[in-house]
């Protein structure tokens, strides 16, 4: 119990601070990569949608 309290109030070593900051940076990178994956999928979705809608427009123009 006393060891826990001592460890709670002690200052972290530089290595512990670096390790904690590295973990945060890695997590941030993973979150950003997830956002990129999502954005890329939205672009693909809208590209497909645009092509489909353009085909419909061309079909209606040909019929007129």
C-alpha cells in the first residue's frame, strides 16, 4: 500500500514519459489512418454514384 502511494506521487522518468508520448502518437496515427480509409471510401462511393447518374442522364437524353 505504501509503495503504491509512493509510486503514485513520484515523478515519471524521462523514459516513461517518452513511452507514454509514443503510445499517444501511435494511437493518433491509427485514428488518422482510419479517417483516411473512410474518406477514400466516400470518394469511391461518390465516383460510382456519379458514373451511375451520368449513365441515367445519357439514357434519358437518347430517349428524348
